C-alpha cells in the first residue's frame, strides 16, 4: 500500500482536476494561453488581484516539459509569493550550492553560490520540470478557480481574434497598431474535438517557443521574423541514474565546455538523489553550419570523453527520457526595432519563451518567465498601454541579457575558455568574482571591462 506521505510526494504524477470547461461565448477579464511557469504565474497573479481569468494549457497533466531543470535566483521570490515553496520543499529535489565549470582542456573551477543565500534556502533548486510545473500549475489553477475563473486542459488555440474581424490571419498593411485582441478560438479534446470561442480584451501568450499568440503578434500582425536561427538554441536532454559524483540530493550543477561540443556546452544537473539531467545545447545557426546532431554529440561525450566515460561506466539512461527542443534566446537583434523581439500589442502581452527571453549564456528561462508573468499581470490590472510592457521587460531584463549574450560569444573561443578557467582554477579572487557575477547581474558588467579583467587575470 502507498502511504499518505508517499502519495503526496508523487502528486505531480497524478491528474489535476480543473473543473468544467466554460461554455462557448464566455467573457473573461483576461485569458492566459499556456500553463507553464510564465502562464501559471500570470494567471495566479491576476487571480490574486481579483481578475476573472481563463487559463488554457494545450497538454493534460501529468505532462513533461523539456528543460535543464534548474530553478533559482529570481525564480524563488515568485515560487514563494505564489505559495509553492512549501509544496516544492515537500517533494524530492536537488539543492544547488554551487556550479562547476570546465574548459575544453579539462581544467575546472567550482563557483560556490553566496553562503547567505544557501543558508536561507534561497540559492536554488534543480528538479524535473514535470514536477515543478505540476506544483505551480496546480496552485495557480486553484487561485484562478477560487477567484471565479476557469481552467482548460487539452485546449489548443486555433485562432486569435481581433476587433478588426480578421481573426489574426490577414492584418493588412500598417494595421498592427490599430487592431486590438478580442478573444480566441480553442479546440478541446484533440483533433476531432469541438471548437469554442472565448472573449477578452486582455490576452497573455505563454505557450513556449511555438506559442500561437506570439505568432499572431510577431508574424501575423507585424510581419516580423519570429525564429532567428542565430538567436535560437537547440537543446537535447536525457535523464540518467547512477552517474558517479551525482548521488546526493545537495551539491553542484555542472557546465562543461567540451572540445567536441564547442560552440556549445554539455551539462549535468542532478534533480534528485541519484537522478541527473544530462544535456547538450548549441546555437541553431552554428549547429546547422557544422551539420552536427546533438544526440550523437552527447552519446560520443558520454562514451569516449576522458572526463566522463568513467563517470557513466555504471550508469543507465532512464527509458523514454530522451527529448529535444528549442530555446529562443533573449539576445539583442541588430535589425529589430523592439528588443529582443516584439512582445506586445493592443490587448496582448507575451511572457517567457513566447517572448524569446531565455538567457543566452546559461540557457535558463524559468526565472524570466516568472518575472514577466508577474509583470504582465500587473500591467493588465493597472491598465497600462501595451508599449510600456515591452519597455519595462527590456529595462529590467535587457542589461543581463546583453551581458549573457557577450558571455555566450566569448564561450565560443576555446583558447579563451582554457585561459580563463585555468586562471580561475588557481586564483581565489577570480572565483570570488564569478560568485559575485552569479549573485549580481550588475557585477557581470566587469567581465566586459578590459581594465578590470587585466587586473583580475594578470595580477
């Protein structure tokens, strides 16, 4: 028999009851498309402020989401603010206390997270997104329903409706700033399911890199490029058991700049005791030029690289855990008038991956999804003009995204990685600087000061 405690621990593997689907024609203060961190947080914050919300998720829980699985830094205030931290703490997870970096030559340096954050249990977690998303969605859907809103699982957005009557398919020349979101058409129950129409003047797009609401804004309305291969990353992930050095539930996550993977990196992120998220990522444009396949690159590293073949000698991959996906980076685009790309229009705000806000260096996206979910909800409740949303997103996140993009470009140079990590391995002052950079985005700017770097590296 399964005890009550065990049942609670495995709750993320169970279905989530979300109530009746509203009748076609229903109106809402806001509609949120996507039940991941960005969408759940937007819906949760809107409901906490008293809005009647419709939250729509395309999949049905339990469902997986491919990711590196780290949750830390800016995410934690929202995890706590939405009432999820205690739930998370009650489930299996890995507590992150530091990050190990290695260079193509095999030098390595450990960067501890700030001690005060570790002591306050605010340094970070790593746990499967299937688990984290379930906890967050379950909490936020409850907030939505308690506030008089509705939740739909298995709902696929077929069309975004605008008050110009074009249904989002033919905006017409110069019509972008004139049209306003009016609602959506949703198909429920699979390909043969029925379509229902719901109305709102406030729509949040939070359905990842393929978000239909994002498409209706970026390409359909404004005719701009949604996918820029120089600013998209290909990612590949597997879960493994019994990897040597990854048997505890507290410790370090690892980022390795392996010679055969440059320009890109290989990661080991433990997610619970003896289970590790093993993955690899590379910018799509560079991946295409080199005609490489991530799955094959990862298999070669695991089987043959001297740093890892012994660590994986007795390990086993969890069946059916291999998945690939794309990460839309928040790096600035020279040709775009709005950075990193357009993320708002009349009645629509995009959050998280749908707004292309993944960190270009670390690949982390949960934090920016939660931040923009709260931001979108606040702007809706305060009835701010849509332009102010995009302005605030870039004002708040732009500096760190620019710095991360610079760091990503530096990491493409093997010689520089070897030199930098080699110095850091032997120099405590440089390790301390790296810790400060993790804790403070402002400190990252020092990396791009030639005088600061010369002092730090040479003296």
